[in-house]
C-alpha cells in the first residue's frame, strides 16, 4: 500500500474508532516531516492498531529508541493512555520508605486486611538494549537472544539461591520441551500462552517465528521465573502463595539486581521514559503486581463486569484467572492489579495493590 492509501485508511479508521489511541494520536502533518525510512518505521509501530482497529492502545514500539525517535507521536499516545502530561517523565524507585500512608514498618500483610493467603505475583518487562524489540526481530535474532539468555541462566542455575532449569520452545534444542510439558507450565502460570493465537501480537510482528527463540527459566523453588521472547524480550517475575506482598516485591528487586549484573545483559531505557517496553501501556516501570482473589459476590453473575466497574475507580484492573483476555475462574477468582505503570514508582505500585485490595474487599463484603 502507498503512504497516501495508508494515510487515507488511518483517517477513515480514526473516524470510526474513537477509542483507538494510536489512530487518534497519529498526526499526518508530523508524519509528512519524516524521511521515507522513518515513515515506514512509524507505520510499522501502528500496524497492529490498524489491523485491529478495536485496539485500545493500538501500537507497539519496534526499536528501543522508537519512543525517543518518534516522541511527537509517542508522547501524545502515552499522555492519552496514562492520563499524564505529554512532557511527563518516569522516576523509578523501589524504596517503600518514600511512600506515604503505609502500615508500620512498611509490611504489606494481606492478613491485616482480613484476607486469606493468596497467590501473589510481581512481574517486570525488560528488553535488551542491543536487539530490536520483538516486533522487528528476525528469527536469527530471536534465537541469538535466547542463546544469550541461556548463558545468563547458567549463572543463576549455579547459584543455590536460584538453581532451576531452562525450558525452551525452540524446536530441536537440548532444552526443548514437549507439548504436554509446555501446557503443564502454562497451567501452572509459569509459562506464557501461544503468542500466535493473539491477533494483536501477530499483526504487530511480535508473534513472528513462534515458537523459535521462546522459553522460560524457572528457579528450583518455582517462585522466580524469567520468560524469554514474549511481548518483551524478558518478563521477570516472582510468584508465591502467601499474605506478605513484600516477599515477592523484595525478592524480585534482589533477583533483578543479580540478573542485570550478568555479563551481556544491558536493559533498554529511555532517559525520560524509564524502562522501554514493546507496548506503551507498560512503559516506565513495566511492572504489574497482582493477586488472584476470589470475589464470589462481585462475580455472582458469572462475569467480571461488576468487579471491573468497582475496580476501575480504585485504579485497579481485573483480568481473568489465566491472565489478560481470559475468563474469570470457576469460583469467581480474578486477577487484580494496579493499572498504572508509568509516572509511578515501583514502590507506589505495590502499595497501590495493598491499599486497593483493602477497598475492594470492603466492596465485596458489602455486596449483596
Ligand atoms: P502479564 O502479567 O505478564 O501482563 P498475563 O496477564 O497474561 O501477563 O498473565 C500471565 C500469567 O501470569 C497468566 O498465567 C496469569 O494467570 C498468571 N498470573 C498473573 N497474576 C498471577 C498471580 N497473582 N498468581 C498466579 N498467577 C498469576
Ligand atoms: N495491543 C492491544 C491494544 O492495543 C493490547 C494492549 C495492552 N496489552 C498488552 N498486553 N500490552 O489494545
């Protein structure tokens, strides 16, 4: 398609889909100022939003420098999604000492809210600075990234604090797992779902060459996990059944410091935007802190509609029991996490989960 035809299509779709942020933020005048190669790059970022016009965000960065190189577009899209100013800057800070209004000693114990032990998880997205982002990788680059990570996992496996194994989906390697093992890991929430079934990731190019270069590292206690080759190069997470949110949060910070100190792993950052991620929704902290919590009253109709309506003003997102775009669990279990990732610190995110759950529990208790 010519640039003229693509611009006409964007204008037409923008008129039909007012909730697609990327289509709304696309400015043909700014586009016309770009050299031809950059025009192609910017349109590549918008491809998933054009092919899936019902998208909310509607774009993925393709190179770590895209947010800075195409700032006139991305700053507007970030402002619209994260409801911040278009000159907003990210500050990263894991110290709970800088967060107001926390329980004594900063211990975020869910049992103090009257909640039982829950499955707690904190993940961050990270991308290596010296590869294109997943939307623009060749198959060779995907496999090279996995090989780089396998060397890093050797360091973790040799450390008694981590140990564990690497499971690869790349066909024909010594670490390749069979379909059943893959499904068991997905069901245990340790491994990510088939990316080739996600139309946003397919259109954006992030699912290309599936399952080459994909896999996951799992520590020997199965509580520290690193995904390789999903929406971001790496998704690094801690997961545990319990009540003290600090346990997963603190362990993740410690482990991240270890991982980022391993030779060959330099994470992509932007001076103003913090940690670079494929999707602008994750930019900044790239952190999602969640619990799996049964809300039987708020989900009594078998859907998450009521829970979503109540969670939204509390700054919380509701996902299904299998993650994004999945249904709620049979007993009304949902995945609750603070929605904010950008222009918020990591410490504020974990505190927002604790404070939000206190309010959500009150709503669940008083629901009829
Ligand atoms: P992401 O969290 O990386 O944005 P998803 O929402 O798709 O991606 O979730 C990925 C996986 O993590 C899914 O299997 C989901 O059920 C699981 N998960 C998320 N939060 C929790 C939790 N608190 N406890 C257990 N599993 C969780
Ligand atoms: N690309 C989709 C959209 O624009 C999903 C965005 C949020 N989810 C994500 N996994 N990044 O609506």
